[in-house]
C-alpha cells in the first residue's frame, strides 16, 4: 500500500512537470504569430489532457493518503484494543495473585491460631491433670492421717528399746527389772546390805 501511494505521488509530480512545460509552450505560441492555429490547438489539447491527468493523479494520491490514514487508524485502534486487553489481563492476573496470596496467608494464620489454641488446650489439660493429681495425693494423705489418728498410730517410726542379755534373762524369770513379776512398792522391798 505504501509503495502504491509513493508511485501515485511520483506519477502526479511527473504529470505536474509536464503540465508546466506544456503551459510554457502554450504561452510561447500565443506570443509567436507564426505558429499555426492547428499547432496551437494541438498543444492546448495536450495541455488540457495533461491537466486532467494531473488532477486525476492528485485525487488518487489524496485517496491513497486517506486510505493509508484510515488503515493507520484501524491499526491504532487494534493496537489500543490489544493494549487495553493486555492491561485488563494484567490487572486480572494481579487480582488473582493477590487473592491467592490472601488465601494462603489466611490459611497460614488459621493454622497458627489452631496450633496456638492446641498448645493452650494442651497446657491447660496438663495443668488440670497436675492439679488433679496433687489434689488426689493430698486427699490420700489426709485420709491416711485420719485413719492413723483413729487407730492411734502417728505414722512416725517408733524407737525400739535395746535389750541386753541380762534383761532377756530377767524377762525369762519375770520382769525386765529383775523382779519375779510381783509388783512391790519400793518402800516395802527388803533392804539388802
């Protein structure tokens, strides 16, 4: 299309130069009375034809220029439409990416909250179990003390009295103090020298 327009403009320029040359000749023949009427008419006819061709060539060149401008406008519209589609696609892609990132971040946040909640629940359960175990141990100790108190036991280890060989022999004969097992007050016991 561009080549056709350039050729049309070149042809119009050639025709225009030819028209100028013929116009010069016509003017010269008008000034020269020796040129015959027939020769002048022929030159004038050629001049008119050339002028008509020049007009046609100019019109075609103008039409070609307009056609080129329209074609360029169409291309511009197509390019703008393509740019608009590309920009819209980019915006849509950015929205999709932002939505996907938000979903991932929300899931991460929810998972963090869930893990924290599970940690709290686990620690609370451990504390409750520890408290219950302490209460159970305290209850058992209290019950044991009450039972010991009811039976007269203190729950403390008793000191055992050491018994010598002589004491054991006395026990065989009577009391551990060497008596025969009959209770006698100290005042009534016979004094030995």
